[in-house]
């Protein structure tokens, strides 16, 4: 029942939020809901023993071969935990933000959480698609109603991209279901399919395009910077910290184990696109004057590395991705919280209009420096272990170009240091500029949220074994599912 309650709590409280009239009550109700979800997620973490994943199953659409089946495995546990941790941090960190029709805003945020939890838990392909769309719809309304001046065309582009990808994925799901022995959407039936190389090849691209749009991966990334810029910052935090992981989860659970031969055959090309995205996004980030757009392009680079490491198809890269799924989400949310504070308090996100904030807001500066350095994988921060494992995985990839891939992807480390250090220097140090409002330091709720993030950064940086233990069994099982070496033995 743990898996079921991870969806039920945000779904029920999200619907109830629409009935609340006062903004403060709606905000407090959303925070309580997120804390309840976090408590259930932590309970699931304690109950999930080695070799004992948590399951839930109930009849749903039996005539179509679909059931309401949930599975809390290693990947699901990491991403459900991320979602459960992210929501209280976002709500607490943006507590001062005000919204028109707040009950609708928080209701939609909670419904999006229910959708994402469903995506991370679904062990039935049709149910997976259902939750995939459920997560998308609230985000569309959140961005189009409470976004910036260009919210309508930007959100429309976001919707078209993701909806087109969803239709491609649905086509692939329906075809695969028709090939199963029991005409089922069950993930187990999908794993037991024996498809020809030709079949796997064209179905691979139906799924991959859908997941690549969601992550996003170059060249299907163009919706992302504008959407992150125009969406309300709380929504941007969830989009970049949690929702992009839906695409990576799709690769891990639905694409590569179901279509292992095609994943092996097309892996080099996917890694090329992902690595181009790392360098491309990092170079553009260097040129950004808007904090939101800089962080948006930084996120594209990080996701590109995760995608490339997955297709390296070895245990080191896989474990690196698994722990980085959580770490990237925490780090990027921390950066967004401080950007939201700066924009709300000082009326600008432009780096050229900021400067010298460290003199008047030393606590905020310390938090920002720690989180920003964690985002570029400084040793003893949470980002280091994951990135080290991913680069090690790239170097061990079964490809003639593994060394070249690693070297080019490694340029992203250098470029990330350039744009991150420039951002820190130009925003918090140097000559102070005249701001539209007096410079003040953090409020209590902001300090609490950022302190929790820094604690996670240092804890997982100093002791990454806790996350490695959580993902070790799943990584081994996943490697066995995607192994196609027996097909090439004489």
C-alpha cells in the first residue's frame, strides 16, 4: 500500500485544495500534504529490504489487458524520494511568493506530484502513459496562467513538443502490447517480448523521441529554456528538479530493457547527441545574462551526461546516473530557490544588474556558493560521486570512441566551472550596483529550506555509500536485463 499512498495523498489533497478559499490556508495545506507524502516515502525506504521491492496491484481495465500495478523498485524509490523531498523544499523556499487564485495553483502543483509519482511507480505501460499525461496537464495550466509575459506561446510550444512525443510513445506501447503472448500491458510481458532487430529499431525511436523531449536532450531541447524562464519559479523548480527525470526513468524502465538490441545498436548515436548537448548548452550558458536561462542551460548539460552514461551500458555509469537523479534534483532546486529570492526581493534576474550582494546578504551568499559548487561536482559535495561514476562509465563504454566521448564530455566540467564561477563573482561579489530594493538577508523559511539542501549536499558528498547501497541491487538487475552479449556469441 505504500506505493498506492504515494499517489493517493497528493491526488486527494490536490483535489481538496480547490475548495479552500484563503491563500495562507491553501499554502499550509499543500505543505502538510507534501510532508505527509514525504513521511510515506521514508516509510517505504525503511520497509524496502534487499530483494524485496514493494508492489501494489488492483483491477483496472482488464478487458484491455491493463491493471493498476505499481512497483517501488530501486529507480522508483530514488525518484519518489526525490519528488517527496522536493515539494516541501519548494513550498517552504517560496513561502513569501503570492499567487492569484492560490488554491488552484497549489491544487495543480499537488496533482502534478501525483502524476509524477505515478510515472515513477507504474508497472503497466498503459498506466504509465496515463500518469505521464496526468503530470503534463497541471504543468501546462500552471505555466500558462501564472507564468510571465510570454507564457502563452512558450507554454503552447512546451505542450506541443511533449504531446507529440506522447503520441509517438503511445503508438509504440500499443504495438508492443499486441505482440505480447497474453495481450497485456504488464511490464513483465513487455520484458518477455522477443522482437526482431528491425522491429526493435523503429520502436526504439518512437520511445526515445518521447523521452528525449521530456529530459530534454539535444536537439529536442528548444522548449526548455523559454519554459523555465516564463513559468512561475516554483513550477520551474519542479519541472527542472523532478519532471525531467520522467524521461530518464522512461529510458531505464521502459526503453532499454524492453528493446535491448536496438538500445545497443543505436547507443553510439544517442551518446553523440547527448554529448553535443553537453558542450552546446554549456557554451550558451556562459553567454547568458539571465539567471534563469543560465541555470536552464546548465540543466541540459547535466541531463545530457546522464543520458550518455546510461547508454554506456555498464555498472559504473548506471550507478552514477541513479545517484545523480537525486543529487541533480536537490542541487537545481536549491539554485532556483535563491534565484526566486533575488527576483522577488530585488526585482531582477539579470546578472548585469546585480553585484556586491555578499556584503549585505552573507548567509544567502554562503548557501549559493555551496549549492553552485555542488552543481559542478566539487569533491565532498553530492555531485562528485555521481559525476565521477558517470565519466568512468563513459570511459568503459563498449565503443571504439569511448575515450573521445569522455574527453569531449569532460569539456562540460571546464565550461561549467567557467559559467558558475562567473555567475558567483558577478552576482555576489565585485562592485555593488544600485538595486530597486534594499538588500536584505534570508528569512527564516528560506534559511530552513536552504539549510536542509546544504545538509543533503554535504551528507551525500561525504558519505555517498548510503545512496549507492539503495541503488546497487537495482543496477545489477538492470544490467542483466539490457545485456545482449549472448546474441553475439558464436
